[in-house]
C-alpha cells in the first residue's frame, strides 16, 4: 500500500512540475515569437497572405462545438488561451509519465 501511495504522489508531483514547466515553456515560446515578429519587416507582418494562427483555428473550432462563434476581437486572447493550455497539459502529462 505504501508503494502505491508513493507512486501516486510521485506522479502527482511530476504532473504539477510538468504543468509549471509547460506553462513556462509556452511563455518563452510566446516571447521568442513576439521578438522575431517585431524584428521582421513590417510588410511581412501584416500580409494578408499569412494564414490564420493555428491556435485561433483550434479556439474557433472549440467555440463552434459549443454552439457559439468566436468574435474577431476575441481571437487573439482565445489563441493565447489555447497556446498556454496546450503547453500546460502536455507538460503535466509528460511530468506525470516521467
């Protein structure tokens, strides 16, 4: 019984540490992306040829499944939520498995 409790505690602790690590990694990725975007020429940043951000596509699809529509002014925030949620969940799963 003690081994089972110990294994459960280890997995839980790993998941929490992984969650924090995943959130930090998602934040670092956002900062790096922002720095690279700000250093690119202005005409490349606002080009309409760039497709919609994949995180925004996921957020829009989730809202459609929920029976709602994502407004244009909500897209950036929803994309960030998807980005950090994905980073946190993957980090937690990896931490629990490690």
